[in-house]
């Protein structure tokens, strides 16, 4: 599982963090992909919450869309923070991506529990970024 | 070929969709004309084919068999189908020619470019949600979103015609047209046949394998302007040749020639329709179509009707199989093509289902025979059907498919096509459900990029504009900046500079990437701006965040607001404001000229209804600044970018309110001005400016004054250079003027003299020019400050570079030169040498939070900071403090000089200084000039001086000093010495405030205030402690013991001199009895190494002159100073160096007047009234009685004295004068009285002393003797009652009653019972003391020593007032290393301890409880008893413990809570051998602190143990007593004794000596 980009988007669809190794034009394109992924997140979220039978709110949105050489996965928290994971085109099991999202959720909660973090602002915590990096390197 | 998908108009109805299909998939009719026909047609301005196109849409009625019914057997049931909008495409031969692909693209490109109407991006609303999308569609409901796409598509389809596979474009008919102007009829027929010859068909028909067997019609066009005889002849021949049904006669141009030749198409059509009412043509026109179809279809239709659909299919299918082998060589006649053609025709006639199936079969055929192109065509038509069906049913879902199709189509070679396709696909995403607006944005971006490659800038801006507006409020920074940048860049290329700049403005302050890129962005921006400024008149950019100005940081400071700081004083603005306000309030009482006008707006606003506040605040809060005085505008400027910003010509912009109006009035006259003159003057101006400019004096009065100022200031500066001067910004004002030209000055002067409108206008123009020229100058000399001169306003201009992310605080001056209201509007600057910017200051005032509305919506007060009232000239004080020390030793004296200079343009008066912390500062020369005069040498011995204190000095509030300057004219300066004498070791900040007024009356600015904030850091130097012992028998011998310790760790301190200050006492040195060689050791004692201490002994005696003097009034305001030199070698006359008296007399912090005192003051006044009434009576009253009464009365008086000392002082003096004689008479009797009292009661010392004090007072206030008789009696009775309690009789009466003083002293001495028994121990001590006294010059016999309590008197409210029997000590010293000269004040050693306070409290508490007690006693009696002498061997037992019995008796009639505290020994003798007498080197075992409630009149006994660790004589007086509030008078809940607060504390004056000696 080669992670190209991890995006965290706030409830107002404002990006809180877009972590990628790319820069410049490539980064911009990846931002576009993350941005576009929100459409698919929104498409999937009401469908899930509308299902009355499953009382459990399914956070994991699965594969949002594939592009020619990338795969985009999504995850939504109870507070409508959205995580977008951009992977390369290799085969990935859903279990792995799901596990990654759950771990990401954990460190994200740690980051926003910081009393010095202003809710809704961009995440600039170095600790969080280092956590994220280690998480990416593990998976 | 997939460009058949939904039209660009996004919400097409079914009808629209169908009409679109029918329009584009309509039958083609080939028109073949010749040049003559075109000629005729051109008379109408169009080609013949375009002329025909007007009629391309027709109502069309066909009779067809009902095809929809399956297996309909009835032949006759022909139904009539009406097609309302049947289209026919007319095609000329030229158009039918297939252009090559390159040419195609070119054509399409130009079409898009020509047809695109660009829209401003800011008008576009972004799409962020479903609702936005709906709004968007509603907004664009009646508009075609992408009209260029429609055009593009139409043209594209046009260009498709002629491609081989599109059978639908195959002409179904051919109309040959010939003009009647041919030479002969035969010729015409020949032409017609030649025009379309099936054997020799047009090339494209061959290439595309088209069916040549099409309908043919022949039209003869006749121009009605020519005779038609020939035409008819030709027409006859045509009919004859081609058959009458296929020949038509068209008559056009029936109207006379239109007046204008060239008209546009619409007009032409109108003309054509209205003026060509040829009846034949329209009828025939429709007719030939009818005939055509009827001819084309009959066979097939009949076929259908007879066999039915299935049969037809079968026959076709079957035949296909048979002929399959032959179909290798395809021709137009083969079955597939027939099939396809049939499908086409069915399509035309809108039998869509049938055509669909036909296409389907045909496509299979084509597929099997690998005819891909034809297959493609068929499939296209099939898709068309699908889409049609989809459109009808579930169009919206299909739009995603459509989008995908478009996306696939976008992978085209042509950038333009792919761009258009991507754009369409974006719109498809918008149409889809759910709405993919982000995909919409994404594909728009892709489309934009393609447009960028295709160089379609307008389209690019449109696409990106949509994205930007939808991203607006989100934080997708990179995307946003990228899109904005491309918009900006492309707007620039299409010359839309405004939009370009708008976009740059958005992105420049927010850039986050590398500095190189930022620089390039900035370059692009400046380029865009340069082009922008060329095209528009308004070339100033408003504020957009580059450079960033922090609006909160904008401050307008007047010259008077500048605070000179020395060190780092911690004062904030509000502190200064409050200081200023209180200062002015205080001053207004002293100096009536000064009117405090600065009202506190906040308070006023609270009172006034909020509606009016704007008006009121405006009225109140406008600040006033004098003309010609610089105003400082301070703000923080920041570079948000990563590149260097160059800012030039940064200056403040201000406006005068009235000037505006005047200018408006002058405008009209201005227009009448001669422009030539201006031009001339401009030229001259320029020439002059290039010459070197030197500031020179001119003839104008104003200028002269200015110059004068400058020169004088320069001189001053030179003077000041000699000393250390902290720079004041004001001094730099004038010399910085640089770019003043002679020429302009003269012109200005002219204006001033003439005051004519013309000249003013000229001047304005000149100024404008000058500004421009100055800009030029600035380019030459950068990084310099300039003064830009506008009309009535000089503004400072600076050039600076802001490094990446740099923040700078900029302070700029403006100098108003007009009396008016100035409002500072903002700043102007030039960025990177090209971009002119005007940044408006937008300041908010305080936020209001009072009403509900204010709490919900943030409402701010208007900020009046930027509005200034300019008033006439005022003086301006420039104060400097020379040699101001930041570090000092505690109690050292430092002389600084305050340099006060008037740098204003007006005289100055009423100069006051306020130093709130005034006990550290003294103004004045060595001595206050008045005081110096009064220094007298009483004796030849210079050591004694008498100093007189003036009355006014006493009353004055010392925190405010009037510097007593009549008038300080401009540029005059004075020096005032300021002595700094910190009395506590601490770090403190001192505010100095100088208030002054203009010598000319100015209503706007009544007073001005200059401020200096200073910080002084003082460290501890000497520690002193005094002790006083008195011989009870020889009362005038009081021995003063001063212990001095050096606490300054850095250097040794040398003691130089000790002076005493008193009204009637002086000191004399006694040398230590142990030191045999006085002179040798003397100096050793005076130099104290760090943490070394010494003890000096002095004898206090009464001044002889004072003794003799009877006139008390004479020396009432005089002080005696006795100086004792400790070091003869370093003899310094301190009084000639320092303002000694002022230093002694300097005030303390004023204390609050307690309520209690106020109440009593009231009582007192009542009493005073009574006094006046009873004055006469009093004289008769027995004196003895009076005294007793007066005791009571005086209690109140004394209390009042504490507050009213100053007031009373005069009174006392006056009274003294009057009562002198009486006093003398009364003396003896009073003394007797006192003595008797002492005898009669065994009261405590303090009580006694207090009594004595009162007696003295009594003498001073003989007038105020009053009391009710009853009270007198009761008092007397009480006294009598007390008598039995006295235990022991007093010892001896002192007979030395020569003076009042001696008597008093004597009386203070407590009578100790135990002194009677002269023990061994005390004898030893006495002997020793005697030794000391023997050695001292005035040796006298001392029987006993008695400890008298010493303490510092509470600081007086204002200036110190010396009382009798008070003595102050000054120790002059010098630190060896740092050269600090210091003076340590031990002020006010009062010989008589004051217990008045205690008495008051006791009395009061009694009053409350309605209890009576004897006021003349201390509340407790204290006895301590133990062994007096002990023999102990410390070698055997290191601690010697002695049981001590302590007896406490409450003598009051109320219970008391008494706390006994052990005071830690403070004197540590250095040498125990020598000074063991004073060493309290022991400790208590058993208690160190206890609280006991003692009921009234009861005794309490407790036992403790005192522990000693060394031999010696110990004094056990180590107790301090606190009387706590009575628990019974309080609530019982307060059990904790700790919470009881102390009402009164005292030391019990006793001596209990224990000597511990070694055996043998």
C-alpha cells in the first residue's frame, strides 16, 4: 500500500491538512483529487445514514473513485471530518485501508484534544505530523 | 463522432431537444447556381443560398400510411401526419466540398474566438452546494450557458457535411437555378443540365458514395426590375425540357432598389419578406417539397403498407444473405445502403422507432462487412435514439454517461475541442444527481488548462472564474492561488488590467510558495499595474494587504504625547492618563488659570443616551495640536511575502476640513485660469529643481522665524553635545527639511502676502509638480527622509526596503500649517517603484457593550484619533534630565540637572512639576534659596547652624512644585537641579509631569503637559538602628546609640559626618569607653567594610541658646543643625553642597484620612463652638480643674492634630504669641500638677509621657479649655479611685526644673520599683556607664539608665513639621569604590513616645461597650521576676536555664485578649566582651508566642524558662504586647484567635537584667 496523500477535511469541507510528499504542480493536482473526492464522500454519507436498519454509523466509505493511476479511499468521522486517502494503483485490501483510517482517527483525536488547537483551524502540530508520518511508514 | 450529445443549453425541454435533432438531422437539398443568379441575389446583400435558408423551416403535411400499427392490412387507411417544423438544409456545392482537418480547426478556432462574449469573473457566482446549483440554473434559465458551444457545434456539423459515411447528409434533392439573364432559353437549359449531371456528378458525391438518383428541380430566377418576356420564354422551354412539375419560376427584387446597399441580414430579411410578395414562390416552395417526398417514398411506403414491417425486414434480411458475396464491391445500390437510406428517410419523417431498427440492422451488416465508418455512422444514429429515449425518461442519470462521453471525446488532438468537451462534461456533472460540483470545478479547471493551451484566454478566464468563485470561502489555498494567478495573467493578456490586478490583489498577500515564484508573481503584478495605470485615470490602488498594515497599531501621537524615558519605567498609557488627570485636577486648585477640560468620555457616555454619543464623543475627544508642530503617526508595516518589497515615498495623507470647502469654491475660478501660465511656471520649476538646493534664508517673516529657530537650536545642540543627552525627536524636526527650493518659498510668500485666489491656485499646481519632481529626486537618493510639502501640510516621506516577512514600526511626521481641523486619512506609497497605493486608515474605537443590540452586533465607537484640531502656536517644553542615574545606592544623594527649554513658538508660564513619589526627590539649589539666607552661625563653631523653614513650604503639597518662572520665552531654557535620594532599596519607576500654559491665552489648549518616565534602581547601602537610654536622675543626659552596618556588598563605605536636626536639641559625640586611643581608632570605626557594623554613641542635649530664649515664636520655624565630623581629614561642608533641609523636609506619601478622624473632627468643631461661648467663663474656672478637663479635651485635639497639623500650626503660633504671658504664669502650677500626678499613680511610662505631652499641649492651647463640669467631676473621682491601686511610691522627685524640656524628660522616666534595690549586677552596669560619661566631655553622674522606646513617627501628610523634643539624624557617607555620596536619615527620634493612638482606641472601644476605664493607665500591668544573678559554668553545662515568673494584670474594667510576642533580638554585638550589656543573647523556653484572655482586673501568672548559652548580663525585655479585639464583643463564631486582629501593640518599658557569671 503506497500512500500518496492523506487529506483531512473539516466539517465545512475546509481542508485541515493535506499531507503529501509532492510539491508544486503535482501537489496542486493531488489537492484537486482530494477536493474532488469530497463529492463522492457526500454522495456516500447520506446514503449510509439514511439506512435505518444499520444503527451503526459506518465511518469507512471505501473506495471513492479510481482514477487512471490512483485510488481514492474515504472515511468520515462522527463530527463529519473526512479523511481522504490517495493510494497508487496497486491492489489493496479494504481491511488495510480501514485499519489505517482507524489509526488516523486516533491520532487525529489526540491532535484536536490539544487545548492549544483552535477547532476548525489548520493542523500544524508537529507532533501530529510526525505521528502521521510514522503511521504512513508502517502501512 | 459523438458530438451529438445534450446541447449546451443545459435544461432543454423535450421539445427543444427534438427540434435540435430535427434541425441538425434534416434532409439536405443541394442548390446549384451560377454567377448570374448570385448577381441578382446580391442585390439583396446575400447569396442565393442564404436567401433560401430563410425558408428552411416549413410546416409540412404528409400523407403516410399509419406505420405505427403493426400488421395493418388496410391499404386505404392513410393517415395524415403533420410535421410543424420541418427543416431542410440547403447546401451549395461549395459548402459540400470537404475541407481538410487543419483548415477545419482554423475555422472553428476563429468561430469560438469571434463568438465568445467574455464576462467579468466577479459577476459569476460560485457553486458550492446543491442549492447554489439550483440558483445557478434558475439564474441562467433563459440563457444559453455556453452559446459558443452551440455555434461551435453547428459549424462543426456543417463541416462534417461531405464526409463519406454520413448518409444523412446526402442530398435528397438537387435544385438547379438559372437566371433569366442568360442569352437564350436554350443556353439556360444547357446550363441547368450541366449543373447537375448524374453521369458526371459533383466530386464529393462520388467520393462519399452517394446516391446519384435524387430528385431534380429547376428554378428560373428572374429579376423583376427587368422585363420578364424573355424569362417567360425561357421558363416555357424549361418546362418543356424537364417537365412542368419540376420547373419553377422565381421572381425576386420586385421592389425598387433599397436606398442603402449594404445592410445586415436581419434588415434584409425584413425587406425581402415585405417587398417581395411573390405569390408563386412560397406556394411553390412548399409544393416542391411535397412532390419530392411523394416521389421519393411512394414505392417504399407502399411496400410497407402492403407487406408490413416484418415482411420488409425479412425481405431485406433474406436478400442480404443472398447478395452477401457480391457486396464486396460496394455501391450505392447495395442492400445495406438501401437499408440505411430508408432509416434516414424514416428519421426525417420522424418515425424514430422504425428508423432505429433499420439503423440497427444496417449497423450489423456494416459490422460484418468491416465497413467501420458506416458502422460508426449507424451507431451514432442509434445512440441518438438512445439518448432521445433517455432524455424522455431518465435524462439526468444519463448526464453522467454523457459526461464520460465528453471526457472521452476530449482526448482529441485539438486543444480547443477537448477544452470544449471538458467544459461540457463539467456542466454534465453539474446536471447530475447527486450533484458533483467539485467535479464540475475540476473539469472546468481541466478545460481551462486546455483553453490555455489553445490560447483562448476569455474562455480560460471564464472557467477559472467559476472555480475561484466557488472556492472563495474555503481554504484550498493552492488551488485558489493557482487559478487566480492564471486569471490574472490572462486578463492581462486580453488587456483587462483591472481584473488582472484584482486577482493579483487576492493572491499576493497569501502566497505560500518559494520566493522565486513570489518574485515572478510580483513582477507580473507590477507589469499589470503599469499597463493599468496607463489606461485609467484612477491609478491608485486601495489597500489589499500588501504591504500589510496593522490597523490596530495605528497611533497618532502629538508632540506633547512623547514621553522621554530614562531606563525602562513600567508605565502604560492609562497610567499616564490618570496621572495627567489628577495632576491637572490638583493644579486647578492651586492655579486657577488651569482649567481641566479633558473629560472622561467613558463616564459621560454612560450617562448620556446612546443615540447622542456620536455627537458628544466627537465634541469631546478631538485632540488639539498647535500649528507648526509635528504630529507623529505611527503604525506597523509588514511584508507578508518572501521577497523584498521596495517601498518609496511612504507618507501620511491628511486633509483639512475647511480647506476642502474652500477648494470647491475656488474650483470654478480655477477653470478660468490661464493654463499657459501654469505651464510656464512648471518649466521653471523643473529647471530649478535640478540645481543643487541649499537651504537659505528668505525675506519672509515666517521663514525668518523658522530659520531663527533652527539656528538657535543648532547652537543649543552643540552645547548639549558636551553632555550626555538622550535624544528627543523634537529636536530633529527642523534640520531635516531638505528639498525646499528658493523658488517655492518665494511663491509661498507671495501667497501669504497677497492672499489671492489666483496665486493659491498657482501654488497648488506648483506643489503638485513639485511632488512629481520630488518623486524623481527620491529615486536618486533613496533611503532618506524627505519632507513633502503640500498646501498647508508638510509630510515626511521615507523610502525603505522590507525584507521577507519583515515587520517594521514606522513613525512619520506631518506638520500642519493651517488652523483648521485636520483629519489624517491614510498613507500613500509607491511599491517597487511603480505601484501607487493609497492605504486608508480604518480604525475602530472601543467596542460598546451596553445595550442588547450592542452585545449582539459588534458596535464600535468612532475613533477620533485621526481627527485633530489645529490651534494657534503654543509653547513646547523640552525637558531633559542630565546625568540621570539608573543605579543608585539606597539613601545616596545624586544631583541631576533638569534642562527645561521652550522649543515652541510662544512664551510659557505657570510651569509646574509633579513627581508623585516625592520622598525621593528634591528640587532646588544647594539649599532652597530662601533657606540659605537663614543659615546662621550661632557660635563660632561652625558645627551648629540654624535654618528657618518658611511657612509656605509647610503647607505646600510637595508632590507638586511650582518652578516659579515668570515667562519662558521661545528658545529660552532654564536648569533646575534635582536631587535624588532614594530611601528604600528597590527598583522603582517615577513619572515626572510638567504642566505649563501659553503666555498667550488659548482656549483650545489651556495647558500642556510634558512627561518623563524614569526608572531608578537602588540597592541597600547602610543599615542603621538607634537606641536611646536616659539617665533618670540627670534627665538632660540622654545617650543615643547608633548602630550602622554596611549592607553594600561591593564596596566599603566611609562615614563622614553625622548631623542632627531638631528644634531645640543637639547632639554631641561620646567616645567608646574601651578605646584608649580615640583618635587612632576613630577612623577605623568610620570606614565600614561590606557587612561590617559599628556603633556610635552620642549625647543629646538641649541647645543652650534655646534654653535661654524665651520668645518661642522666634524659633518656632527654625531648626538647629549640629554637625559632627567623624573624619576630620575629609571635612566636607555638606550643607553648602546639598539642599539638606529640603532633603530632611521632603514629604512622604500622603495617607488617607481615616473616617474615625473625620467623625471626631465634627465633634471637635461642636466643642469649639461651645468653647467660644464659654470663653469668659473659663477664665474664672479654677485652673486645676481646667487642666484636668483639658486633658480630656486635648485628647481630641491631639487626634485632630494628626490630620490637621498644618492647619493648626498657624493657629498654634498665633495662640502662642497671645498666650505667652499666661503660660509663664501657669507654668509652675502646671508642673506641680504633673508631679503630683506622677506621684499619685504608678502608671506606665508611656501613659505618663502621653500625659506630659498633653500638658505641654495644654500650655499651647490655653484658650481651648472647656469641658462640662460633670465630666470634670467624674474624672476626678476616677483618679481618686485609681490611687489605691498604686503599689509603690515613686522614688524621688526631680528637682531640676529649670526648663520645660528637662522637666518633661524627667517625667518620662519610668519609675522602676526594683531600681531601689541596688543589686550587684546593676551596679556593674552603672559603673560602666559612668565610665563612658566620665570620658566624654560633659561628664556627669548618671545613676540609672532607663530604656526609652524609640520609633519612627508616621509620615506627615505634607511637609514635616518639627515638634519640640524631636530630633532627626543625618549620616553622611561615601562609598569608596563607586563614589556615591549618601545621606542616611534617621528622622524624628521622638524623645516622648506617643501613645495617643492607643488611648484613642481603648477609649473608643470602651465607648462602644459603654464601659468606663481609667484612661491614664496602660491596659495591663506586667511584672517579671526571677533570680537576678546566676553562677554557672558553661563548660559543664552548655545551657543555663532560669525559671522566670511572669505576672500579667488587666487593669481595665473590661476583659482583654492579650497576645505576647517575643521580639527577636536585633542587635548582634560584634564583641561580646565589650558590649555584653546590650546583648540579648538568650532564648525563651516554654513559649514564644501566646494569646491569653484576661478578665477584667485579674492577674494571670505563668512560668517560663529563659535559657542562656554564655556569660553576660541579659536584659529580658523582649516582649511585645498586642491587645486583640475582644472576642465577646464580636460574634462567637470567631473562635480562632488568629483571626482576632490587633487593635494596639506596644512594648512594655521595663528592664529586667540577669547576670550570669562564672564561678570565682
